[in-house]
């Protein structure tokens, strides 16, 4: 069964600090990997999407990396802001169809 | 700005009621999806549709049905709501044959009492 594992489950950081979230997957054959940001009570919003040939993608202060050989991805948040407090979800798509495999998410809390 | 619109942000229903959750997209996407999201479990696929009047079961279809009479609208139906169906429900859509352009709605928080 395809799986996406995220770590840590949650973290707390001080405003202005950096943090890195991890995503390991077993989805095969791999098509693309996305990171979503989900504010409390809202739907997920796409941050980045990477295909097999891409190993880095940035969106403002968010930088995602992908190592397709080890099946690992990370999301780095630089100079965190209070508005970064949210759940971050790693989502992997297999080439075999349009169904997605979702991680359980990492909840980030940024404190002043 | 492209949108997936879910008709209600919050709903409270009684056990045994028939519940309709509506989703409309304006991107002319062929594929539409219904998920539920529970703490610690992530998003789980209930049903999806790849064309008008076409539907396929996802991972957790029990207790749910769907209707897609028009391309832009995908409805999730809880035939007889139960307390274990209290959850956040998310609708999404994407282009045919592709997971690109995958867009989520804002979600409906359903509470069954």
C-alpha cells in the first residue's frame, strides 16, 4: 500500500526562526510530490509541486526539496511568521492514476 | 481566480438525518473528489468522479453516496448520518488524466449529534 509519512507530528518555533519538515514516501511509480498549507478550519492550499526531475522548488519563504532516490522530501520555512502557523501536508501522486496519497500532516505553531 | 466552492462551512445535523454536501468548481475540470479529514488520519478519499454521471468508490465509501448530474457540481450524500461521520469534508477537482491543477475547496465541518 502506498504510504506517506511525515515528521514531526507537531512543532513549536519562535517567530523569525527557521524550521524543516520531513516527508518520506513509498509511492511507486512516482509522478509528483506537493506540499500544502492548511490553516485551521480551511481547505489545503498548494505551496509547491515537484516532479521526478526537480530537486528544489521555492515559494517565497518556503523551500521544498526532493530526493527521488531515497524517496524523501523536506519543506523548509525561513524566517517564520505568525501566519505560518498551520498544518503542512505532504501529498504524493503515482503515475498510475490521479489518486493522491496524503501524509497526516505536521502542525506548526509560531509564537511571538 | 479559479475556485472550488463548498456550500457550507459548518453544519450540525442530527443522527439519522439525510445530509447533502455540495461542491461546485468553475475550472471545467473533469475529475472531482470528496475526502474526509480527521486528526491523525490525514485525508481519506470517499468517492471520486471522472465524468458526469460517473463515480468510483474511494477508500472509505461506506455510509456515503455521491451524485454528479452536471460537470461543475459534485454532491456527497450521507444517507443516514451517524456520529462517527462527524468530520471535516473536503472537495477537490483536477483536470482529466492529470493530478496537476488539483484544487481544494475550503471544507465543510460537519457535526452529527
